[in-house]
């Protein structure tokens, strides 16, 4: 029965693990990007959202921030910043896009691959640590009332990291709603329209609350 389907609210944190690999010039960076494990690519695109603060909030990934801060190539920094990782089905496809952007800029600026930074780019991967909060949601109409209590870790785990775990690369809310039948297809579509990358976790939570509240206003459920 649908009313027996429970949403298990989880929380998480990311533990950063250094790979012992660094790059002072873009040519080195490109070589390492080709070889590092996929989890490292994931970390440098997504982990910033769970950090309490960072130097360049206008940049959405570590590659763009480093190029801007250390190499002062604002053209490349902007191009890297525009890469939207959620638009790629796999981390390998994301890696290929990152390589393509770097190589394209190298072709335009011959000395850029060898311009040395004062501070290197350190390659890091993440280990996700998941906690069960013990809270359960039995029906979609309850979500809007519970979402304000979600930590940033819960938002990250259920709306962002879930895309690595679910069969169709869905966030946990849409994956859960699919078990309730076609009545919630519009709600799922509204959730799908929320950008998981270019908004902060606080902004994402606010949009989730709005979407769930708006859907159930005036409905007798």
C-alpha cells in the first residue's frame, strides 16, 4: 500500500581525502584530470556546497576558482564555471567535458599551459558519511512541514548525492514519489525544474518547500 511507503530522512557529511597529487601549471592539471579517480572529479564539482565557507562563492567548482585566483585567466575560469555537472550522465562524461574546455583554451593561448601558479591545485576526493536521523515521512503532503528542519547535509544527500545512487539519476524525492502513482507527476516535474548546482543548499531547500507547499494548496488529501 502507498501509505506504507516511508521516506527515510538521512543526513550526511563529506570527509575530504588528499590524493597526494598537485599541479602548479595547467598542463599538469590536465594530465592529472585524465588520470585521477572519478570520485575526485565529483569532489571538486560538488563538495563546495557542503563547506561552511569558501573564498570565491561566485565560482561553482574548484577548478574555476583556482584558475581565477592563481592563474588570473578569467576567460578559462568563466568557461570552467559554466560546466554544469548534473547535465552529464556519468562522471566520465563530466571528465571529458572538463578536458575539452582545458584543451580548447590551450589552443587559443600557447603559453597558458605553462604559466605557474603561486599555490598549487591539490586533488582531493570525498568519502560520504551517512547518518540515519530516525525520522520517517509516510506521505508526500507531510514533506513541506518537515523540510524546514532538514540540515544542509540532508538536502545534499537527498537532492544531490541521490543522483549517483538512484537507477534513473533522480533525487530521492522524485524516486520516492514514483511509488505513489501518476497523481504526483506534476509535483515530480516541478522538482525536476530546480537546479541542483547553481543554487546554494539553503536556496534549494527554500525552493523544495515552495514546490511541495504549492502543490498541496487547495488539495484535499
